[in-house]
């Protein structure tokens, strides 16, 4: 098959001949129909999740959607023909966390799809059967590329922060690939939502979905009362700069929740016990999503509660130009490769 592989972490993927993958025991072979392109895949390619040269060459792409076309030893024939989405984390299924259904906390994590196993930047991928989640019928495969990360991650955020109808949710980085879906998932929970971003087109998209657009070019001068004078009860931070995180903790309402989602090394913001006590706010981390939440994300897209925002759908040959747009921050929502066109 022809697909993209990375030969050096931090290098550009190379379009080339790749040996056809075969499913091992407890694995399935997926014919990839579409694969999402977002900042996380660029992080993976950059070597930010692992830069072990022993993992190369590697097919990137964790947001893959496709059909099971072959099953390995020990996998039931019922999998054959199912449309599935990949679950990003290569979890063990057997540790205390996995048994509770918290696969993203797996104590024996074997890495990530697209980093430690080949992903969806090629037309076929072999994956452990527990790492593919069946999708409901009627979901378009390109639209479904938002499910495994861009929508599942916000579903987990709403659970972590307990977002409900009484909340006023500020989303920092609301026009980004995950942010624009976070806006919609929070709205689907009945919350009021404000979307913070810096470019006009992204702020327009935020408004179109029924959230209040807020320009956040300068956090130092941005007032906390962005909800007609009221402070947010939840701040979800997809930007993770010192400025954004400082604004989040200083602006959140008494008793509110600040949710961190970025993993840039070397960034920190001081939080004093005094302010935590007087304002009783919580600072939470939110890491990816559980497999159940991935299924819930699929239902949200199927029902129309969340509309996939995919700025560009391309044939495989155009992938590098989508990477450029993403790096420049010009892409609204995410990109996607449509393998069916090839
Ligand atoms: Zn585990």
C-alpha cells in the first residue's frame, strides 16, 4: 500500500510504499476510510509523546475511521465489516483503572496509536481489537473523524468539571480543533458558553454555534465578567500559556472549576492556598476520554447535537498543506484525509 510514514521524529511524513499490515492475535485489520488531522497528530509527529528512534518508521494518525476487513486469531467474526473508530491510548484492559473503565489512566499504557502503533495516514491499519470502538450506523466516516478526539475529549471535560445547565463555561482557544467542539458539547449540556479566541473567522464560528465570542488577544486587560458582567463558573483552557492559565484561575467564579488540557513542558502558574480557600475554586486536569465517552461522542454527532467542524477535507496527497495551515493557526476546526477518494 501507499501511505505516509515518519522516518525521523520532527520530520515531515514521507509518501511511500509500505508493507501491507496483517492483524496479529487479538487484532483487527481496518480499511481506513478517513483520518482526522489536528494539532495532536502534529505533536505526535514532532516526537512530543515519544521520540524513541526504535519506533520508526511510523505511520501517524490516531483519529482513524474505517471498516474491519479482517480479524486476527481470538477475535470474533462479528467484528467483520463493522465501522469503527480508533481509541488513541494503547491501554492494557486489565489494570485497576482499566477495570473501572478509566482507560486513559491505564497503569500499563503501551503508548499511543500513531506513535507506538501505525495509524491512519495509510489506507490500512492493524490494531488491537480493544482499541477500536464500533460506531453507530448512519455516521459519515469523514464526519466521524471528529469523534475519537475532538468530541470525545470535550465529553470527558464535561464529566471532569460536572458541566450542567447552571454553568457559564469559558472556552479558551474556542476556534481550535477541539475547542470548537468543546463549545458545542458544553452547549448540549445546557450551559451558557463564551468562546475566547484571537481571529475574526474563529470568533464568527463561535457565535454561529450560539456561544458568546470574546476576543482574547490580551489576557492582561480582559475583564473576568465576560457573561454580561458575571464570571465563568468553568474555564476550559486549550491554550495553556502562562497568561491564559493565570486569567483562568483569577477569573473563575467562587466555587468554580479551571480545567487544564495542555501538556507543554516547563509551564507553570502559582496558585496560593489562600486564594484556593477564600474562593474555593478547583483546578482539574482532563486527560483524553474513556472508551464509553468515545461512544457517547459518536451519539452526539449522530444526533446532530454536535456538528463536526472540519475546515478542509483532502485527498491523501494534500496532507502537507493541511499541516501547514494547522501550524499557522489558519484552519477552522480540523482537517481530514478522505481515503475513499484514493
Ligand atoms: Zn490498564
